[in-house]
C-alpha cells in the first residue's frame, strides 16, 4: 500500500511516518513546511533507514495534488496538514478556514478524480465542545466549538459525513485526538513549536531547558482533585500506532467510522509537573495564574471503541510521555533549528 501523508513533516505526521515505514508501507509526504522543517525527512531516515518520498507544496494546490496522484499509485491518504493554533484562529479565521476546510475539500476532490477513496482525518476532542458529561464517547452528539480552529475540525467532519452519504465507495475514518505529547524515544523527532509554545508540555520543557522563566499554571481553583485542569494526555508514539490500526480497519470498512484516540485517563496539570520533576530530578519553576479563557476544567476519552474495533490501546504512561518529551528537548534545545 502507498500512503499519502499530508502534513507528514509535522509533529504527529512525522511520528506516524516512522511507524508506517517500519511496517513496510510506502510513504509519500506532502507538506508546505509552514510549521515544520525539511530536516525531519533526514531524521526519519536516521530512525528507519528509509527516506519518504517528499513533495513540498500546499494542499490547496490543485495542480500539484493531481500530479501527485498521477505520478504515484496512492492507495490511502492520512490527512494531518492544517493549522492548529486556537488563539491564532480567533484572530485569523479566514486563514484557518481556507487552509483547513478549503485545503481538505481540495484534497478530497483530487482523491475523487484519482479514484482513491480511503481517507483518515486528524480530528480533535474539540468537536465535543464544552459538554460537561465526561468521559467523551463517540456516541455523544458533537457540539459546535467556540473558536474557528475547532469549528474547522467539526465542519470537516460534517463534510466527510455528507460525502460518505452521497458516495458509498468512500472509507473514511475520523480520529479524535485528545492531548498528544511525548516524542520518539530516539530523541530525533519531536514537537517543535515556533515562538512561545501555547501547549503545556513544550512550555514545561522550555522552562526546564532555561528558555522560559516559569510555567504559568492556568487556574488552581477548578473543581478537580488538586484544583488544576485535567486532560487526557496521549504519547505521540501510541497515537502514531493508532493511525496504523485505523489504516487497517479503514481498508475493510466503508462509510464514516469515528474513534477517540486517548488513554482513557485524566491527569491534572500538577500531576504532569510532579511527574516531570521525577524525570528532571529538579524542581520546575512554576506559578499559579488566572484561568485561561476557554479552558474546560476536565475531560478525557472513553477509548473503549478503539480498543474493541481497532484492537488498539495506549501502552505508554505519563512518565514515558514526560521522559520522552524531555529527552527530545534536551537533545535538541533549539528544536530542528541546528
Ligand atoms: P503540525 O503543525 O506539527 O503539523 C501539521 C503539518 O501540516 C506541518 O508540517 C505543516 O507544515 C503542514 N501544513 C500546514 N498547512 C499546510 C498546507 N496548506 N499544505 C501542506 N502542508 C501544510 O501539527 P500536529 O500537531 O502534527 O497536528 C497534525 C494534525 O492533527 C492537525 O490537523 C491538527 O489540527 C490535528 N490535531 C492536533 C492536535 C495536537 O494537539 N497536536 C490535537 C488534535 C488534532
Ligand atoms: C492543557 C492544559 C491549560 C499551557 C489544545 C487544543 C485542543 C487540541 C489539543 C488540537 C490546560 C494548561 C497550558 C500553559 C497551563 N488541539 N496549561 N499553562 O488546551 O487542552 O488543548 O491542544 O486539536 O483543541 O485546545 O491543551 O496543552 O494548551 O493545555 O496551565 O502554559 O494545560 O490550562 O488545562 P488544551 P494545552
């Protein structure tokens, strides 16, 4: 099988490419390097002994997409490419809808023209909105997220559902990720946010490496075990393996199938910090700060459906996640910038 991986140079895409290559899949990456670096290809080579075929370009480029499908016998597409910064999406909604929604439609049109109809989409737990009934399970109704990034994910899910309703020969899997963290155990690839990180784990590791002064813990007056928010953190290697399991399932199931990819367990922010301190063997500088607008107090996945139907579950725990995040950060203080 030949898998086209859009956004394959990015954080989750690169780890998934490593696992795809290890399983013997031919892997083609399409990425415009908007939020990633070409050196990722070299690192994938160092880990796997194979360099994925690479097209540098944009998912909104019709001509390029048609060429990729003409030049290769693509059998499946895993679609990671997109923009993912929630705050930025509030300030620049058109950019987010253009890349995420128009880009996805463009990709689907090129697939249709090439008669490639197996598609795996990177969705997000954000499509559950702000519902208080946790854990989130796939049978729950989605709720419109409050920001353009989340809305773009929900709209794409709806577009894919309409497509599968209209054309019965599509096999579409929607993977709703919870909070991906961690890195490949080699420390050769990992998350490399540009500028000051928005997400918790890269913020922690950048405080530890001395690039940032202190972690602001947003809110410690939530109604949770220690007052801080609770999230379902999932190791990016487990997440990558979830894509392989989904690829297998998607090959023999048409229509739209939806899976949560999470550990099924919540951890509080203070638990993450104390686990990090065990790994780091030093105290982490942090302080309490006001709640961040839009944050939910607590949510995690019900991950039973993926376990039952995909035969997939997470194997790596919070210690592994912080260990591998720190391993990546300490070996690459400047990320992929050498
Ligand atoms: P990332 O930014 O590291 O990777 C996305 C990749 O897509 C980057 O390499 C970027 O250069 C590329 N890209 C962006 N716009 C493009 C375009 N127009 N054409 C071609 N390539 C383009 O992000 P990630 O964390 O690896 O996330 C991958 C996917 O998973 C995204 O769709 C994201 O919304 C989704 N997701 C991420 C998380 C998370 O917390 N990381 C959670 C849920 C869902
Ligand atoms: C986690 C927790 C913060 C930073 C986001 C997106 C979501 C999905 C995953 C794509 C929260 C706290 C954070 C900091 C902190 N992405 N925190 N200090 O918000 O759960 O989810 O990424 O689909 O859509 O919204 O992740 O890592 O930003 O925050 O205290 O400096 O850590 O309050 O409770 P979030 P996060």
